[in-house]
C-alpha cells in the first residue's frame, strides 16, 4: 500500500531524512504542510489511495486509510502548498520526482563551472524554494546541506556566517531578497567581517539591482544570481547567470535550457518536464500536462533576457510569500461587516507589505490587524491599516485600488 506522509514543521534533520527516503522510495508521497493550512481533510479525496501518516507537528494525529477515485498519469512523490493565488483558496501542488529533478538540472546548469559542494538554505514557511530546491539539490548532487533548525530568526544568519567562514569557497546560498537584506543588517549591526563566498540565488520576489550590488559588495558573494519561476514549475522558469549583474530591476535572465516560454494571447506559457503533475484547489484537481500559464507579464529583450513587468493585480508578494488579496478582504468583510480594500504597499525589507483601507473609525485598525495576523499567521504592519469615511470608487462604481494606494501613500508621507 502506498504511504502518504503529511509533515508540518521547520528546517531540520527530520525533514531532510524524509525527503531523502521519499527520493529513494518507488511510490511514497511526502506532503509538506505550512502553518496556515488547517483543513487538510479537504484534499484527501484527491490524493492517491494509501495509508496517510502524520509527522512533525502533526504527529499526534491518527493514521488513516485513504480511498480515491482519481487516476494519476504517474506517481506523485512530493506535495507542496502554494503560498497564494489570484483566486481565494489554498493550492496543493503535487510533483513527480522527474518534475523536481528537471527543475534542479535546469537551474543548476547555470552553476556547472563554479564547483559548488555546499548549499546553505534559508527557511521559508511554504518550503517551495528552500525545500523543493535546496534539499532536493543537496540530495541529487551530493552537496552538503547546511541549515539552522527552527523557524526563521537571527540564528539563521549566525549559522550562515559560520558556513561562509568554513565553506565559503564552495558555498551556494539560497534565500529570498528579504533574507539577504536581513543578512546585511545582521552583519552590519554585529560588525562582522565576512570572507568571500561562491554564489547565491535570490528567488521568490523581484530582485532590484541595488540589492544585487549589496549582495556582492557587502555580503561578499562573488556570483549572486536571480531565480524566477512559480510553484507550479518546481519552481524554475528563468535564471540570471551567476555573477551577471542585472540590467535593470526585474531582470530575470534566460529561460531554463530544458524548458520553453511561449507568448500567447492569454500571456506567457511555460513548457517543460518541471511543470507539476497535479494541482488541487477549491475541491477540484487539474493536471497541467507539461505546460502552465504564468500570472506575470514578462518582456523579452534582444539578448534573450526576460524581464518582469507586472504581477497579477490581486496578489501580495510579501518577501517571496504570496497572499491572495481577495482572500484577506473576504476575511475582514465576513468578520467585521465592513467594506475594505487590500493593497500591496512598497516595503524596503519585504518588497511588499499588506495595506488595508477600510471604512470605519481608525481605532478599528487594532482589531482588524489582530484578526488578519491571527488567520494568516503573519505579523503584518499595523501602520499600513487605514480607516476612511468612504472607500473611493471608479467610473464603473467599483472600489478604486489605485486611489486607495494613493491614500495610503499620502498617509505614509
């Protein structure tokens, strides 16, 4: 009988052992669950037949036999939850081993001449970048994986500094722009003189040229690089060559050598063996069959570089973790019975932070902030919660998100 393991937790040896054993198993399925996902039972009927076991923070739950009528084209080996979509509802993405191995091969083909032997993986709540890329790559290429146990804290920067000190000549660091910005603050505040390290990938959010420069000059990473993709692509679509300075903010580099990007009337479609096996969302399952329509608008220049132009309007990309703005609005409206608009606000550390414009007295901001932070398990900034007498509307009598953003900017000065 197929074994389906559902695990919740943080970086550490337990999950690396589970990932390695899953890679060596012919048909086991390992699902990594982030803190925001509660209704796991909603997904069971779409999973394959098998014995469901719970590990990590879920280990107090009893095992159960799962029965399903879904026919999979091939065995799924890993499951990861996406951190946000344009429509409300969490998304469980299932991958075959081939999906993840293809992504690793494509991404790390850009690093083939750098003699990487060690990889430091910063943690992310949704595991898409750190676990699907860092842990899988360490196992696939026989690299030494370096991590700090537990949830994200300054201890991770301390561990990274130690890794640079001992392994820097062959070290690759994986993180989001937020991780690298925090590393700069940590090393500056502690007056740490860093040795050079070999390379890095900043993924999960748009990378600005100024950050790339700081990664090279202040963190002394010789060959910074920029990764772009989506959870559905395991997670790679394009990569900016290590050591190649971005031409502008949002320079995404070249499409992976084992994939294709096609411009269609609906947008850019990515094709490759790393496109996920299945997507479970809102009590339905779909099989992408090797191609996926990206939600971002891109542009291709004469050098073959892709450039990020804009993201779907209703997504907050908070340090690489994505949130559905519609889902946040629905939660506030349901709880407080008020009109509101959720907007992304530019934030130096995270790239984007959550902004809420709501109708009502300003002192309601504390209650809304508490509710949203509790439901979505993140400590959003209360200074971006703005009470107004009436939310502005546009010519179509719909809430005007642009004017709401302008109101927020006026408040922030």
